């Protein structure tokens, strides 16, 4: 399991005083108000940044970091991930998982047949959809509902599913 979880991606600068627009990759962008610090993945290392200000504009979060007061200091970090430690992540309810913990899990039918590997999770209004790359190289779409997703073992990266009629 990863120790760091991505909560956003710096998309561009905002103004000239060091603020950035961030595309949130978390379910609840309001959680940025609660964060005191965040880690910036520079590609070579993780920089610890202290959050000084949080604003919202459309679907974006505008962040101001302490000590970064100039557009030139932050512009080089466009398209870089913002991370938090697993300890600072939201607490999950029963049967909730972080997407990054599920990706690359092997998916088996309730009859013991290996169907493939989970490659992506699509978020929809009704429910999430698990995208499984089958052994034949095709995509199998499985709704994340209790009738279909029977068991998830994050530690062994194994998911047991019931393939409902019409899904194969």
C-alpha cells in the first residue's frame, strides 16, 4: 500500500503572489480547509508545504502556501501532484476503500475463475464502476454494488465478484 495519497494536481498559477489552482482528486474538496500541510511531488522528492490559504473557484481549489509569495516560485510545479500521508486521510467507513489500494487487484468470479485485473474505477452518479481488463484483453465493467462486488481483500489485492447476467 502507498504511504501517500494524491488529493490534487496543480493545474496553473493564480495571480502573481504564489497562489495555485488545484484540480482536486479527492471526493470532498472542502477537506483542503482542514489540511495544515501537504506534500508536493516535484518528480525528484516530496516537498513539505504549509497551507496558508484556501479558496474555491468553480471546480478548482485555490491554495496559497506559506513562504511562496511569487509566481516564479511555484510556476515550475504545474501538473505536479499534491499528496497527504495516509494518517491524514479521511477515515473510511466499513466497505470503503481508497482507489489506489484497489487498482491492480486480481478479480475472480464467485465460481473461482480469474476474470482479470482491476485497471480503473469510474465514478458515476449512481455508483462506482470497476473496469477489469480480462485475460483476453477486453474490458469488463462491473457496478460497485453489494450484489456484484462480494469481497475485497486489499492486503492480498484480490476481489471476488458475482458477474450478473448481461455483464459478460
